[in-house]
C-alpha cells in the first residue's frame, strides 16, 4: 500500500447489519460506485455470545462475506477491533466479559485483573486471524484482505487516561504484530501507533491529517457520510457536495486511501443497537440506503468523483503536489510524474462566492466550497459542487394493512420461581446480563386508614430515580407514568401523583434498557435501572423512603419467557380481540381473508424492499418469523426545528437535519429474505399503548426521479480525446418500472428542488415535449443539454440548465 499509494476509495459494510441474502447485491453496488475495498468490523459479541462458544452462522458468517467480496473482485479491510464502537451494543464487547471479577476494559490494569480481559482479547483476535489464514484469505495467500485494524479510536482515551492506557495500546499493537498476518495493521485515531502500525484518520474531513512517520501512507479509515440516528434526535444528513469536497481535499493533499463510513449502514436488527438510544435504522444517509437501494444523487456523484480521481492516478502516485495560490481563497494542487502525466485540483474554499481563476493560461469557474478535478491539467472532468447525477425521491408505498389479535402482558404475572426478592435496589444489567431489555422492580406500600390524604383528596407524590434508560411506573396495576432519558443523558427521574388506597398498594416499575453504551471512558461501568432513591411524599409521616425496603425482581417479560415471538410460543396462549392504547400488549398479525391461516400473512409481491409503518405505535419490539426486527419508538419525538441546509461551509452532524418535531424513525426494515411467500408470523410487543390498526406494510420505491444538469456540467466521456460529450440528462427507473409521467421539464433557468420545481424567467417551450418523446415508457432515457435539442436557445448569453422530474410506475 505504502509504495503504490493507489487512491482506493472503499466502503464500510457492517456485514451483520444486513440479512446475508442482501450481501451480493450490496457488494455489486459498491463496486458499481467505483470502490475497490470493502471494510467491515468484526463483532466480538456476535461471534462469541458466551465464553468459548463461537458463532459464525447466518449473517455472522464472516468467511462467507469475505469470500463474496473476493468473488466480486474487491479487496477487504478487516477491522477486528475487537472493540469496535460502531453504535453497536456494548461497542462489540460481549456482556459476559464485564462480569469477569475485577475486570476493566481497554486499559492495562493489575495483572490479576488484566490477565483475563487481555487474554480474552488476544484469544479472540488470534481466533479471527487464524480463521482468515486457514481459509487463505490474506492477500499473500491469494485472498482479498489487504489491511487489518487492531483497537479502535483509542487515541482520545489515551490522552485522558495517561500511563495505563499507553501501556495497553502498546500491548495491543505488539499482540497484533506478533500474529504475523503478512498485511499491514492500522490503528485509527491513534497518533502514537508504534511502527510498523499505520495510524489513520476518522472524521468529516481529514485533509489536516498526516501519519506519524513520513514513510506511512496517508489513510482515512472513516470518511463520515453523515451520522447515526438516535431515538428522540433529528435525523442527520450530509450534502454530497460537501462530502465530495472533503474527499477531493484529502486526495489533493496526497491522501491515498479513503473509506466511507458508512457506504452502507443497514439495520441494527434485534437488540444489536448500542447507545443507549441508538435507533434501529443505521441508514447513516449513506450512498446505499438502509434498504440496499442507491441513494441519489449521493451514490452517483461519488461514483463520478471516483472516476475522476482514478483518471488522475498516473500523476497522483508520482509524489507530492505543488501548491500555488490562485486567489484569496483559491489554490491549485498539481501532481506531475516523470513520464509527463499531470493532474490538477483547483480549489475554491470561499464559503459564499463563485471564483473565476486563471490556471495554465485558461480560465476556470469554481463554485463556492468546491474543487474541480483536471486529470490532464486542462480539462475539468468533475467539480465537487456540480451534481449531474439523477436525484431520486424515495417513497413508502402502502402494500397492505394488517389486522391483529392481542395478548395482555400482565403486571406482576411472574411465578414464584422466576421472581426473587432483595432488600434495596439492584443494578439492571447485572440482573438481566442483557438477555432482555426488561427488568421489573416491585414493592408494596401499606397505607393506614388514618392517612390524611385519603380524605383530603391530596394525592401522595412518588419520586423514582433511575440510571436509565426508560421507565414505566404502575401503581396498583395502572400505568401512572412513562419517563425516559436521552442520547445525551440516559438518567431519568419519575415524579408524579399516585392513587393509593388504605391497605396494601403495589408499586411496579418496568425498567427498560435501550442498548448498552458503546463509547466513553470505562463505559462498562455505566449502570442502568432503578438505583434510587425511591421516595413517597405526602403521608402523615411526611416522606417515606422506599429505597431500602424489600423489592421483588423479575427479569424479562412473561411473554418473553413464553417465547411469544416464536411459532410454538405464540400458539401456546389464547389471543383475543385487539385492544387499543393498552400498555404492555403483545400483538399478533392475522391474515384477514384466509381463516385457516389466521395467524399468518403473505409477503407482498414484487421485489421492492419492505418495511413496517409503526407511526401509530409508542415503543416496543418487532419480530418476524422469530427474527428480531428491532426496537421501535415512534413515540419519542425529536425536538427543535430543522432549518434549510446549505452544502457550503464546515459540516457537522447538527448542520443538516430532518424529522424535527417528529419521530426519528417511523419505518422498520423487514428483509424480504426473512419472509416466506405465505404464512408469516409477525409479533409486536407494545409497552406504552398504541393503535395497531394503523400499522401497515410498505414497499420502498422511487417516487419522483429528477435531474438538474447545467449546460457546462463537466462530462467525462472520451475526455482524453477532447471529443467529450455535451452535458446530458440521464434518468433511470428500477425494479423494471418505466417512466409514466413527466411532471416537470424546463430548459432555461428553472427554480426549486426535486418535487417542487417551477419555471424561471427563461424557459424553452419544447422542454416538456422533448422529455415526453424520449422518456415515456422507457426504463432509462438520456437527453443532451444543448439548445438545438430544445428547438433553439431561449435566452442566448445566459447559462441554462435542464431540469426534469418524472415518475416511475
Ligand atoms: C451483581 O449482583 C451480585 C448479586 O446481587 C452482587 O454480588 C455483585 O456485586 C453485583 N455486581 C455488580 C458488578 O454490580
């Protein structure tokens, strides 16, 4: 890698975040987008669910995934970790590791403590490396793996913690090196990675980054395509103009390996999302969306960027650029090889204005906050801010309603042998070992007949303090309140009036974990559950502290113990008419028209990806045919107002957001591969109360397809012969659909964005006819953006664009 310095834009595919039937298609789409390397993490907690018990089946079949990447002709960067962060449950550490006595993660603790975690880490890393070797998957064996990672973003912790951390980092480095993989190891965000380990950069931009030795290649292991989604948080998006600008900036300063994080992020199925409060969707606004469909123009624009960079390759690999100023905020970076190859990057980092620059005796117009790429030092084949590729507006198309039966998860339903009693409050994860999100805390309160509140009408007040993450409080079987923490702070306090009666009262609190932490200093020590105090106010005695009385505990739900999500479990109980707005309710889908298949539903036809619209529900979990689809939580609305997004200027994850005032996640991906043609079992557990009659199955399809192409849009076709094609509009439907309608077309100076275009002062009257003639009933069509095509120039001397919106049907 170091010597060839081949620009290798590559991709992160978190292999297990997708149903494995999707892998070949995703890998092809990555290849189609111009990538060379697929990067994946290795998820320790997925592969070693209990000590020494390994799992490499189904979507955890790492060898199969790597072999598929090889078959597609791509390379692999294997990020073993084993700490991976990744917004994944516990950062990839198995929860059992936390309960090894005296343990402390990612540090060099006392030998008697340290030996266990470090040995476990070494054992797992060795296991993975040996597995790759025995399958012949390293590059020198003819396999695709060209790079491996040990640890993950450890530098910042080392900075905070000092000596023991430094010792641990060098232990991890030496441990990895001793495994003799025959390919380089990298450590990301680890400035003092010891030789020969290569330190690499993660971030929104990495053009500021240089490795710690001049002979190491400059590598960007995570170019963030946007950011993850949290429950109760607006959804982040990153404009592709800015992402392409960031990548071009990195290449123009001599960067040699760019990996998108995420290129495809997929879905955190089941209970694999970390956080707490990381959503089930790990879409990440990535070029391939959560459902495996191309996100355009992001995918298409990056594909053009990759082509442009690869055209520069003969000059790029020759050495460092010569940088010259072209203006106050403009510069050129020129790469030249001894054999005469020349490539130039012209940058305008002005956040507001266009710039006209002079370079090698020619004039170039540079949009604000952009880079033009000239693979021959003359011809602009790409500008990061001029997006010529098609824009697709995806929509969720109704594909069937669902009718339900319900089953009530009774409060305090546990049997003697499942429950246990202790004095005081117990930490939740210690009790559940993360085998379930749920832990019941129940206690009893005796109220004397002479309590004044019984006659005064002034209800007592209950306060419950919890380390997180969500809590439902039931008093005498009635839900009296729901509280939850947030991405910033998982802790919560319930305060509310409670209806108590004379005699014995039951206070039952259902504490819910929403993914274990995946990042932060010693995140393994972070607690969950009710740790108190729990206090009742307004009795004759004033305040009664319930913290240290007897509490009864039940790990998990009764429905979980009965496996209601499975075929056998669901048929073991009597389901009733569906109830609405009832907390703690299990729902089972019944197919409305075929009584003999009461419990099941059929897969919608076609091959579009599917999702469940859960907007009418509160919070809970979904299973299909026994597979965990994930946690849903449309009841948690994101605050704030989402403003207009301008690609220009420094990006961070709060800059461009949607879903303010709305659910962070409304739709939940149901992989087609998990459905049978008929007879599917869909089970939901709703905690807060919702309206299941509004749940529907939807298909994800393209709604409108748009394009917005300037007359001077750089085009790459035959650029070497200078015979390059004029700018062209390309429109493409998918899933065999055809263009059925031209909703808008204008060659001139139209305004607006896809879905809301309008004509400007200049408009060629034939615009609509031309697109109609060329595109209707076609899966794909192309129209050149030149005045002759549109019956002459409607406004000579003005720069014109062709803008079109069509529907695929
Ligand atoms: C877990 O619970 C057990 C039994 O209650 C207790 O002895 C132990 O200290 C707890 N461990 C942690 C880490 O909280």
